[in-house]
């Protein structure tokens, strides 16, 4: 491994001139590219230097790429941030780390920022915090939406007692193994067909034409990380919205987004935004596009297409599983996060509401706030609270990074937790262990002004990536 270690003279040979660029390069390579050879590392670093615009939105290499773009942008006029950030409403301040709060402060320093809010599950993200809500006037921040555009929750409710799941445990596990697929390289083996693939938007820009093939391959699949498809027990405590008696039912819950389509759109338009909107280096993730520009209108169209594609993926997942098991849902609940909407606020004006990892909670709007792989989640009805911009949390929120979770937990400990909860896990990793997340009940107690609880979902068979 010693031969793979980079030194300053190696970087000087590929024209890394500043100490900061060299230091960043060495740190990034040692932390994230430790299994690469020295030659492979230098190849990556040379490409970042020669083509920094391709890496600006990369979560690992973006900070290094910005070192090579900021110098060339100095001749252009830089956008000035507000001297004092605008105020924003915080729900569950005790659950939120100072760094997350400071990140939202930075968002509210944007000259386009009108209103903001932090949900009790908020934690650090790229650009807008996850759990952050930002209202702007006639402008959209691609990284205020995020890479996984239109990530969403989808719940199918069946008029079947949950005991059926226990009796047919093997069949339900096989359904998840054979009819779901996770990760960037996975493709379902069954025939895929959906009207979303024929949408005319796919022919309107070179980018969307290029991404169409990936959308075809990934239809009906799920992402990695905290994305899941799971069967469990639904307990309705208010059946008004479903026209069903109170009680316990079988449920199917999925969490995933727009896959490679959304990521490709996000990276492309974030790069354009950074070229058009020259923010200080530390704020570049907040670069925006005005919606009356060609690029802004293109992004808005592409974002909405990605959101519809995410819904189509969930529809396919639920359809395939129901067909395999011979069951039919009697009700559904679904909602986006990682999206931007044009919405009227209480003053009557229309703003662009970015919800990065936040659930829409307009008055009477149904949503799902899930727990971890063992924790009970909630079916909710929004109250339309204006101070939160009609939003609520989208989950419990992480309290540990993935690396921290891996370093502080073991597979055997996770197995014990799963066994105690009566949960069967297919795939999944220690980085998604329940210990990595905040207590959802405490998070829910911090947002009683935002939503009413009308049901609960308790996972029993969970499928995630790494199966």
C-alpha cells in the first residue's frame, strides 16, 4: 500500500501548483480512493484539473474541482451574499446540530431567499441541509432539490390482516428477491413497459435524449443507501381518509427516487448554474437558475419529468409485487421530497418551495414519515402550517454519518436488534443500522403543529441494497 501513497512532488508533476490544491488532493485520495494505485489516483486528479466543470457537483471531488474553476471565474462579477441571513423557523432545535443550522443560515444569505424552515430531522447535506425548506422568488437551486430528484415514499394498503404476512413469509421474501432490484448496476429481468418512457420531454434536449436509455433500464428499480421496499403492518388510528375501519392491515412501503435520470439532470444543471451564478467558493452549492431563462425553464421541465419518473418506478415496484403475490391494494398514499414546487403562501404571492428531504404537509395532504429498518413509521395528514412552509420531516434523520455507523457497530449487533424487533432483512448494511438515526418518536413530538398522525407502519420484511 505504501507505493500507492501520493506526495507533493507527484502532484507537482501534473501541475498542481497551490498548496491548498495539493493538500485537498492528498486528503481526498487517502480517504476515498485508498484502493486505487498511484497511477490511477493521478489519472483522476489530472482529469479533475483539466475538466473541473465535470466534477463541480461531485460530492467528493467537487471541492477540489472548485479550486481550478474559481481562479478562471475571478474576472467575472461574483454574486454578493446578504450581510445578515434572513430568519427561518426551526422545529425541534434540540435535534439539530450547529453545523446544520449554520448551513441553513448560509442558504438564507442568498439574495433570492425569501423564507426558510428546518425540520426536526434536519442534518448536513450538500447545498441545502437535508430537512431544509427554502422559498425563493422566480429561481430554482438545483442542489436545493438535490441529486435524487423526486425521491418519494409510496404505501399500498391491503384489506388483509397482517397475520397473512407471517403465514406466507417465504412467498413475500421471494417476491422481494425476484421482483425488486437495487443499486446503480441492477436491471430487472422482467418485461418493463410504462407510458413515462414515451414522454415527449425525452426528445426536447440533448441531455434528456442521452438519459432516456438509462431511464428505460432502471425503470422499476430502487437506489442504494437508505432506499428500501418493505412489507409490514399498518395500524389505522383514523380511517376517515381511507373509508376503512380502524384496525391493522397488511402494507407495502417503498422509498426511492428518479435513479440515474435525476442524478444526471442535477449534475448537468448544477454545472450550468455555477457558470451563470458566480457565488463565493464556500457557497457554490447554492447556485441558482432564474426560471425566466432558457436554462431555468429546461431544468424545471426536466425536474418535473424526473419526479414523474420516480412515481412510475414506485408504481412498477408495487404492481410487480402485487401481481407476484396475487393481492390488490385498496388504498395508496405517496409523496415526494427532494423537489421544488410553485406554491402560494399566506400573503397570496407564489414562491418556489424547495423541500430537500422534507415532506409536503399542506392542509389535508397525506404523507408518510418512515422510521429505520426496525422503527415504526407514521402515516400523517398535513395541517398546512405556514411557518414551516406547509412542510414536515421526511424521516427521523441521521445522527451518525455512514462511516461513523460502520465504525461503531457490528453485524452481529445489528442481527440482534433485527431479531428482537422481529424484522427479516434482505440486504442492507451497518451504515443503515437503526443506531445511525435519531429517535423518530422524539422527532414526531417536535412537529405536532405540522401534522396529525392517522396511522402507523411497522416493518417486518425489509429489502435494501447489498443483497
